């Protein structure tokens, strides 16, 4: 059973409908004690990083997610939920994240190294380039997925990069270490490829 974390900043409808299409059992909760009983955690998210961490801390969910990850059971963050897994964000102000993965969340500069302006947010379909093997990408072929974000993760630890996309800078698109995973894009809105990646996560929960 997958526990979807409800902290008031996630697109719960689209994520839950995707799990239903995969015939994956799930429940939605904002209560730490209920979420701790899940076989896997899914952390969705839209909005600003500081607001999200404030909500997670207020509800006592932030520490619960850390404890859950330490049990070895799988955790998946989607979009903002992925960014929350990292050490800190510079969105609006420096804010500490969950610290489960190494890296910092920064805004796309909007100006390339050659001085050309480009659009922020990064919105639309972009190609995934697989970097390191992972249970999430088993038997999955590379393709395009759907992004909507103005901030991206910068990390010096290339081992956590499962797949990347290029948008002037290299964008960590699928990340993971041990049982902790993240997807910067929206798998539930990314057609066949997104659903295959999400299906592989649901198999880890079985």
C-alpha cells in the first residue's frame, strides 16, 4: 500500500488517478502515524519550497519522512516533492530541505553562458537521458516527459543522477539513492514513459 502525503501542496487527484490506472493500492493522509504504516511513500508537490517545508514541519511529516526513509522502504518525490528530498533550496530564501539526497535547489538563470535569454519556467516535453541504472528505469526506454518548473537541483554527486534532461543547464530529472527516489517532471502527465517509471516504483512497494 502506497501512502500519498497530503500537506496541502500536492496535485493529489492526478497522482492518485495514475496509481488507479496502474492498479496500485494507495491511501492519502496528512497524519504521520497513518503514513508510517505504508509500504512506500509518495510525496507530490506544487508551489514554493519554503511554504512546503513549513507545512511539512508543522504537521510533523518532515521528520516522519526521514524516519520512513531510514527503514529502507521506498520513497518517491514528484516535482516539488523531489526538490524537498535535497539539502536546501534558494527559492525566495535559503530553506533547509529533508536532507535525504545531496544537493541544492536553484533557479534557472534565464541567461545562457553565451548571454542568450531563455524561457523560465522550463515547461513542456523534454528528452530524458539515462545516466545510472536504477530499479525505476528497468525495462524502460528513454523518451520525452513533461516538465513544469522554474527551479532545478544542482548536485556534485553524479551517482544520484538516474536520468537528466538539458535545458541550457543539465537538469536532474530522475534521481535516487538506495530507497529514495525523485522525478522532477510529472510522470502522471508524461504518457507511456511516465507511467512505466511510476509502475516500476509501485513494484518496489510490493
